[in-house]
C-alpha cells in the first residue's frame, strides 16, 4: 500500500515539474515573438508617415487627410514617404520585359518630311469658260444636234441664225467694192463690224461677192456644253445668252483640309492624286489657291489644285485620294506615333530609364505623318520611349499616384490653375474654411454634394453667413481644391 502511494507521489511531482518547465519555456517563446513583432511593425507600411492621399483615377489631385474621393465612389489612397516607391517611376524587373510585350524606340532628330492624306472632288475650271451671245437681232433657222452635257470640239456648229439687217449692209458693201473708192470701202467694212458680223464672214462676202445673211454659231473652245438656249424658229435679241461651254483642258480638284492642318498648306505645294476610276495612275499637280472661307459644319478649309487634262478623261464629279507633301526643311525631334498616349487633355509618353524604371512625361506634339509624330517639347534626342505596353505602365503609374512631369509644373499655381465654377449655399463658414452644399462642378466631373473647402483668403468670408446662396470658384492646387471666389447671389431667401 505504501509502495502505491509513493509511486503516485513521484508521478505527481514529475507532472508538476513538467508543467512548470513548459510554462516557463512558452513564456520565453512568446516574449521573443512579441519583440520580433514590435521590430517588424516599425518597418511596416502602416507605421510610415503618409505624405498625402489621392484618388488613383485623378492622381494629380492631392488631399491632406483620408476620406472619400469627391470624384469617384471610392476611398482615397495614402501616399507614403520613404522606400523605393518614393521615386516617380514604375519599376519592372528587366527579365519580365519580354513577357509583358514591351517594345522601345529612340527619340530621333532629323528632317521631318510629312504628308497629309485627304479626299477631293474634281470640278470644272471656272476660268476656262466661253459664253456665246447674240450680237444682233435675228431668227433661228436651224439648231444642230447638240444638248447640254455633250462634249464639243473647238469650232463645233451650234445653230444657224438669219440676220435680215446684214443683208442690206452687205449689199451696200458689195456696191462700194465695185466703185474702187478705198476710203468708202474701209468705212463700209467698219459698219459691218459694228453690226456684229464676224471678221471671217466679212472676208467671205468680200471675196465671194455674194450676200451672206446667215450666222453660224460655233463653240470657240472645246469642252462641255453647259447651256443651249436656242430653238428652231425662235427670235433672238442682241445680248441674249445662247450657249455656255466649259473647257476640259484642265480641271480643278477641290480638297477639304482639316483646319488643324491648314497652317501648313502653301500655294505651289506639290500634290499627288489617285483616282479610283483609273487604278494605278498617279496625277501630279500643285496647289493653285487656298480659299479664304472655312466650312462651318466640317471645319475644313477648301484648297484648289489645278490638274492638266490633255486627253479629256478627267471628268468633273470624280473623287480622288490626295496626298499633300510637306517639308519644313528643319530638323525636329520625332517618335513613333504609337508611343504617344492621348488622354484628351494632354499627350504623354512613357520614358524608359535605367534598371527597368519607367516614368510618364508630358509632351507637346507637332505634325504627324506616316506613323511619326514630331515632338515640340518634353523629350531629348537619344532618350528611349515605350512603343508597346505603354498603356499598362501608364495604368500602373496612375495607381501609384505618379503624375506626368511637365515644364508647366514648375510655374506658380496661380499661373497654371483654372477656376471651376458652380452654384451653392453656405452651410458653415469661418476665416479658414467654408462648408458648402454645392451643385455639380462640370469641369471637374464632380457631382453636387456638401463638402468643406479651405479659403484662399480670410477676406472671402466678409459679408457672408450660413444660408447665403453664392457662386463658387475653385482652383486646383498641390494641396487640393481651394475656394478662390465666393460671390453672393442677387436673390436671397
């Protein structure tokens, strides 16, 4: 019995020592883990100081405290100080470049020979027109088989007109020719001219010795018969327009040039035209005139090109694909057009830097042609830009709050900011800030809401109180939106 109790006592003492040892060991482990956790927490992003908060969709707008974005239905994201994220670049492992499909191009300097491709329509040369009128009163005896739209040769007969007045004048002229008096003959010949008789007909009467009272109307030039206003049996009076012929030896090509490219068009500029009616044929011409008016509907400028038409196959109404060749003769910077990201407000490129870093840069664009775009400002020769995959990098830059650099950012905020206006009502106001129940700021894309804004000047609160209706003018600064003007509305409740 004593042996059993002694065994139980030994087991109990062993268990007690085991529990005590385990508890001590666990405490030591917990203390170590706690100390390690405290050390790690000092390096965690949550303990770092936030420089500002921003909306990833509008990274250029910064806020000094967390909250909900005034632009989108989402929470603002903090931007922390310290670490690699401080650099205004997107970093990608160079080994992943090929997997992401990134391609690059070098900013190049050289002569930028550009061309503009537009459409045009052939029309008549309005300077090559012949108007045929009656020089004297007569009767239409015969009309030749022609109709408007026919293509005539030069001197083609149109109609025969009987002129009774000519019969008497020609008889008198023939009598004087037999008298031999040169002075009287010259005077009679002049009278025939004054009646409208063509010189060729006077010569024919003088040589043939017979009266010729008929006048045959002919087309003085070859071209298209636009008008024919004579019919057999009708009477014509002096000055009546009987026919109108438009020449086809040359035609006008009317080209519509967008107003954004109008400044680069000059008279005498070389032009190449391709007509669907004549595949494989290239016509060369020059700009002959730049018309002074712009089409208000299409916002295009009309440019006139004169094309020779020796064989007459170019007919008005045909369409043409036109290339206007332009050469400034100056050396400019250019990049492939696919490298440019157009946001609607500005143009960006992703600049490739060393060790897999990429930075968005704002650029000012010049002419664009044949897949190349001239760079007026923002880049330097020899830099590398991303031509494929740049939209992925730009999205990553926006999520990180990286704003594209530009020369304008170095100017004072008052020189570059613009006011955004809306109507609202004061909820609360003091010398530092104002709470407004405002309507939508259309230029910001901000809907109507109640929001607190800082005042640009404490004097803005003078004469204003809660409940006043005001016209609000905001500016965008590095610290966020700021009230620049509060104009009290004329009618108050």
